[in-house]
C-alpha cells in the first residue's frame, strides 16, 4: 500500500509541475480581458434593447390613456343623453 501512495504522490506532483509550466500568466490575463470585453459588449446590447422596449411600452401606455379618455368622453356624452347614443327627433 505504501508503494501505491508514493506512486500516486509522484504522479500528482509531476502533473502539477506540468500544469505550472504550461500556464502563461500573460495569456491567462489576455483571455480574462477578452472575456470581460465580450461580457461588456453583451451587457451594452442588452441595455440598449431594454431601453428600446421601455420606450415602446411608454408609447403604448400613452396610446391606451388617450383611448381611455376617448371612451370616457363617449360615456359622459351617453350619460348626458340619458343613455341614448343618438339625438331625439323633434
């Protein structure tokens, strides 16, 4: 059993050494910077889309408010006429 432990430790040590030598801090930083730039680009696109949707919703609300005012006026007029929507004939 002791032999297997030593062999396992030796293999792990060699693998860790290979990984340490393969890592290039400059490449890692460049990749991190590229990832962040891509994330920023995507975030900006999402913000622009959200702002456009907000503007569209504001226009839609305004349209519905105008329509509600129109129907309110029609209801008031109908109420003044006693529920009739046409003028009385003399």
